[in-house]
């Protein structure tokens, strides 16, 4: 009799084990739950929240008449008559958009992929004076502008050293007045073959994990600081 009971118990345990194995193969929990699906839903929700957060961080700014405003940076610039907001030529092979019609989600995706995206561009109709703003990942979160200038200066020099159509004249850190405060900029001067010199100043404006780069340039004379003075702090 005892042998029969033991045999019956062994058979029941084998059947229960087989049933549990089949449930796991179907992605179910033996107790009736579906942990794998629940985890996938939670992971999807967390990813969506993270992406929405990333998109919200990128401030493309806004255009009203002849004024461009970027609230994240706390700056605004009113451009003189004769300046237009348009799509620039390809700059550093970066995607180019217009702040008035761009898609924040697409910009955030490009930045997350490691690209430097031009989000605003303004140019004078009677000269090659221009100003543009781009956004990318901040390579040195928590560091100041001096550290960023020291990081990018060698890259700029290398770019012109390898260029077949442009020759670098100068590439040095320079203290400038920007929105009423002293700010370090990367002052660049270069010549294009057969053309006059071009003067450019780059300001690196960190916003947490994002880096906004403001560039102003002219080919008439070195009046780039006057272009920087078009920008004012907003509160």
C-alpha cells in the first residue's frame, strides 16, 4: 500500500513539473502572472518618459519679427533691417533646421545620436555677416567655458590644417563682453583661397548635458564683437 501511495505522489510531482515548464515556455508564470509582459510594458513606459524628457530639454527658441529668443539660455537678439532668418549652407556637415518650423523630437534624436544641429541662422543681405546657434551633447558637463574652449581649439586648428581651400590665421581664446558679462570665446580668423579674411567668434553656452554653440562671423572687418552685442540677457 505504501508503495502505491509513493508512486502516486511521484506521478503527481512529474505532472506538476511538466505543466510549469509549459507555462514558462508560453511566457506565463506558474502562479498565473505574466511578469515578462509586465516588465516589457514598464520598460517601454520608462523609455518613452526618458525620450519625452530629452525632447523637452532642447530649446529651439522662437522667432518674432526680427527677434530671436532662447529662454533656456536666457538670451534674445534683435537683428537690423536687411537681416533674414533662413537655412544656412552646410555647416560642419550638420543637419540644419529653422527654429520656427523645426521638430523638437527630431532635433533631440539627432543630438542624442551625437550630431551638432544648427537650430537658428541669421544673415545680412548686404554682406557675409551671419550668426547661428547649434546644439549638441555637452562633452564636459559641469566644466566652465574655458575648459570647452581648450577642448575645441585643437580640433579647429586641425580642421583648417587639413583644409585644401582655407588657411588658418588665428585661433585663440579671447575674453569678450556678452550680455553684460565677461565670457571667454574662441576667436578664429581664416582666409579662403582668392578671398578676403573671415573673422569668427564661437561662444560655448552649457545647459546641463546640452551644449549650445553661438557663432558670429563677418568677412568685411573684425566686427564680430558688435554682432555679439546684438544679444541681450532676458529675465
